[in-house]
C-alpha cells in the first residue's frame, strides 16, 4: 500500500460521515418540500384537522398548564437566554471557538431561516394568542425549528464531550423528548397546525446537520495533516 492509499484510508471515514449527512439533508429537504407543497394545495387539511380535533378532545386544565410550561422551553426568550449560558460554558470549559461560532450560526441562522420561510409561505395560524407567542405566520413552526436546532446542538456537544456514555445517552434521549413535547405543545395550544410542526422539525434538522457537518469538518482538518481534497486528487491521478 503506497502513501497515497494510506492517506485515502485516513480520510475515508470523514468522507463517509459527510456523505451520509448530506444524503440525509437532501432527504429532509425533499420531505420538507413535499409537506410545503401539500400545505399550499390544502392536501394536509384532513390530517391537520384530525390531530387538532384529537387534542381538543383530550384537553384538560392540568394539561393546559403543563404544555404551556413546556412550550416556553422553546420560546425565543428562553432559547436566547440558554444560548448565552451555553456560549459562556463553551468558552470557560473548553475555549471552543469553532463550536461557539457554529452554535451561533446554527441558532441565529435558524431564526433567520424561520422568518424567511414564514414570510414566503404566509400561512395563517389556527388561532392568535400573544401569551404563547402565537402571532404572525404559521408555517413552519418557529418553536419546533428553534428547539430542534438548540437542543440538538446541546445533545451534540454533550455526546462529543468526555462524560460517561450512559449520561450521553440520557442527555440525547431527554433532548429528543423535549423537542417532541415542544412541537406537540404548539399543536395542543392551537398555535400551529401539525404540518407546521413537522415542517419545522424537518427544516431544523436540515440546518442542524449542515452546521454540525461543517463544524466536524473544520475540527477534523485542524487535527489532521491530511488534506482530503488533495488526497482524493492524487488518488484519482494515480488511477486515471
């Protein structure tokens, strides 16, 4: 095995990881476009109405209070506060400048993307309620998208850390449950249609994956002397 082939082996896993992430992102983009198209053509109305009716039938005062609290965990003020806490923690514990940068890009860019998509699709909400941030356009759900990006990033930072595996799994599971509960709370509280929440999760997942892939690529480049694109070019030149 020559030197170029050895380098190809070293870059193989990062390339596979990047490739898998890109494929998943493309799949989510396709699914988002399908949901958006069906929303515009009113093809999701029966689906939305059925789920909204279900939640209205099981509503209670206690559930109202619980899910009103849950929905605040995905609110702009709460995620903004926790973003600052996360940035301070990343700086104090690891001086993780790249992590901080892409975390800010993830949160800030996700917020901007949400606004652009809302204005573009201009879907009215099922109801307006300023007390739970149910104002403006509805599609996609900003709470759903923002919470997936934020809690997804938190899970990523924890999984990448040196804590025990059981704790990593615990944080990942809790993050996933929170994301689902926040999206559910938006439907239950009549702030969004179910298709808004699904679209918010898909759009958030796309942006989160792209941000994490970019961060991982830069982190790998910083610790490796091997330059992937150069290695691939050398390998192709030898073969062809």
